[in-house]
C-alpha cells in the first residue's frame, strides 16, 4: 500500500533541494523510488513493501554498521540502477530503469535513508 501523501510530502529525515556534495533532489528521488523501485523493494522511509528484490534497509544494515559514508552508498546504488540485475531469478531487475539526474536523485535518496533507524515509535507499516 503506497500512501498518496508520501508522494508529495517530504517525510522525516528527507530534505528537498540540494543535498550534500552533489545536486541531488531527495524529494524527487523519493517520489521516483516509490513509483519505479518500490514495487520490487521494501524501504521503510519510502513506505514501499515490494518483495521481489531485497529489502534495501536490510541490504545496507551491515555496511551502515561498518561506517560506510552516504556517498559510498550513493555510488553503489547509482551503479546498481545502471547495471540492474538482468540475471536475477525469477524476476530480474532491469538495467537503466532511470538515467541521468533521476538516477542520481534516487541513489542519493536511498543512500540517505536505507538502514537509517527510524525514530523510536515511528511506524514502519
Ligand atoms: C522488477 C523488479 C525490480 C525493480 C523494478 C527494481 N529492482 Fe532492484 N533488485 C531487484 C532484484 C530481483 C534484485 C536482487 C538481484 C539478486 O541479488 O539476485 C535487486 C537488487 C537491487 C539492489 C542490490 C541490493 C543488495 O542486496 O545489494 C539495489 C541497490 C537495488 N536493487 C535498487 C533498486 C532501485 C534503486 C530501483 C529503482 C530504480 C530498483 N532496484 C528497481 C528487482 C527490482
């Protein structure tokens, strides 16, 4: 279930506009994540529940715990979007789902929220 409010509201921890080093628009990244990636991936901040691909909070739990910087995550996700997982079975992740600035925005958004603990009491539903 995707809450319509999530499409426009900049949720907790997500700033719109320029973020970090680059020009990433995290609000745009979140919106695109929900529409383009959420059908296959669970990500708590985006409120998506896809189960075809890995839960991205879980996938990044370990590197986060090891102290990876957001910029490293961003590079990883950016590469993942470009390459996809064309051989994943039974449902592959197509390469180049997003390109250019849109891919950058989604990568920055995922890097900023994946495996970041929600505030106590926040619902993950
Ligand atoms: C059609 C379903 C589908 C869509 C849409 C999709 N993915 Fe995936 N994704 C997968 C699958 C399946 C895998 C796992 C492949 C494997 O590990 O065998 C995956 C893996 C990943 C991984 C690697 C996770 C890890 O464990 O390291 C990342 C990051 C990722 N996807 C991000 C995205 C982003 C960002 C989008 C939107 C631009 C997206 N995915 C759209 C199916 C999808």
